[in-house]
C-alpha cells in the first residue's frame, strides 16, 4: 500500500533527515521524493510504501503530525487514494 507524505514550513537544516529517520523507524520505504524551497518556505512530497509498517496508517499519520510539531513543520500522511481524490478536479 502506498501513502503520500507532505511536509511544509520554514526552511532549515535537517528536515529531510528528520522526516526520513521517522519513516525508517516505522519501517516505511520512500519510493519517490520531490522537494523545493520558495523563498524561505520548504515543501516536500514523498510517495512511500507502508506495506511493511506494523502500525495502521491513522497511527502513523498522528505520530507524523506530532513529530512535525516537534520540528516546527506541518507533516501529513495520507493514503494515496485519498490524496489523489482530494487533488483531482
């Protein structure tokens, strides 16, 4: 099963490392990643494989949001189908 991770906030050192470490701890594999910096704003989208994660997606999403608060970023994890449905016009 795939999920989409979005990370946004003010740019600083270590964001990708911290988010990647969180995903690794959850046994989640990064399949694709795109990130950009606009002025001082950081934005990243990752497609991840959650099939080997032992936690349900809702728990991972809650933990990611909390981790995001701890590092001063907005971090969201959504099932790929939900993300696609929300962004299809």
